[in-house]
C-alpha cells in the first residue's frame, strides 16, 4: 500500500510573511486565500456574528449567572459542532460523495477496536467531542462572558476602537499559532501525554477526530482565551476565538485536502501538515501561519528528505 493516497504540492510551504527577502505579493495572496471569500476563516467569522446577534446573551444578562443564558450558549455550540462535524462525516465517510479523491491516508476510515471507547472510532470521537469538548468550550465562554460583563476583563467596541476591533480578528490566528504550538509541545511531554494519547488514537482522522480529546486536554486547548484578560475585546471576538479553535479542529481533521464538488475543489479543509503529525506524532506541532516547527527543528515538509530529517532528529534524541 502506498504511504499516502493523496499529497498536495510539496514541500509544504509556511507563510511567506516570515520569508526573506520580503515577498509582499505572496504575503497578500496567502492572507487573501486564507480569508476571502469561500474560506473556513470567513465562514467562522460569519457564524460568530450570527451567534452573537441571535444566539447569545447580552452583557447585561451576563452580569449575573442565569440558567437560561448559560444553557443557550451550550446548546448553540452543541448544535453547531454537531451540524459541521456530522455534515462533513456524512459527506466524506457515510455517503462517500467524493470517494477517496483528495483523501490523504489510503487506509479505510473509520476503524473499530478496543483502543476506542465503545470499540468504534466514530462513537469514541463523537462522545469526547460532545460530552467533554462542547461542555468545556461552553464553560470557558460563559465564564468570559461574565468576566467581560463585570469588568474583570477589558472590553472595547467598534465605536471606541474601530481599527483594533477589526484587527483583533486577524490577531487570533497569530495568537493561535503561538499558543497551540507550545501547548501541543507540553502535551507531548511524559507528564501530559497520557491525556493527549486519547486524541492520538486517531492515526487516520475524520471530522469528529479534531475535538476528540481528554477533558484535561480540552482545558489546555480552550485556555487560549486567557488573552482576553489582557487585550480589550468585544463579546463577538470571544465567540469567534472559541469557534475558531473548535471548528478549525474539525475542518483540519477531515482527512481530505478539500471538499470537491462538480469537478472542482470548492473549500480548502484538512492540512497535510497536521495529517503528518497524526502519522508520526513527533513532528508538526503547530501550524503554517508562524513557522514555530521550523524554528525549533520539528518541521516535516512532507518530502522524503523531511522524513529522513525526522528520523535523524528522533535518533539523536533517543541517544541522550
């Protein structure tokens, strides 16, 4: 069997923002492709605004704890992730509407076995995503709604700081690059890997795999919102930030490069960069917006040379 069923253009490229000499047109193209128009980032931004306007409490309601608004946040997140992960699973794996076109791993998905809760990969992934992931995501959100409402976290609005209000949406992916890389490295240490191992049951991945984590890991993962204790934000930033982490985990774990419809790739989805991490574990801890993996020697660019470099690095580490 071939190592991969599908590979994108190799070697995997990181954001040109960090390349020298400067490449302004490539940088502009990178961010336009990432945000406009039919993109995951823009989709999450739209969902965040819809959620803020119609499916969230007001700051006045969040001044005091109330069963109604807390449950509203939980149910909104539960329904949202069920529709997105469930819909992508139906498309790619139940009805196989694009067969194996653009699927990275050649092995069949999903799997069964005692390594999974309920002896089934999809049931395992759904349980940990919905019972733990959505609950902890929602818990962080309602706590920070209360903190913003009561002045314990700095707030702003478009009227107060219009440039910062817009810029913060673009700051979140940069912060995610930093936060996720270092939290992920921590989870791969001997102290915490016993928790992260639940996520790595998925050597081949599907949409429900992205948020399938141990509750301890969910606590680390959604702890990204600590930045809202420092930088002034608006509730829609909070919603977008947590949705960005939750939904991107789903879309980057589809196992497919993109959603293919009528003989064209309509939406970019799973990252081959992270698919390699699920195959080899000790590479590609971060993402491609900021090249932390390159800086700290854990980058695998998808080529045979990258695989050799990985083996040399791991052999040197094991000799210590």
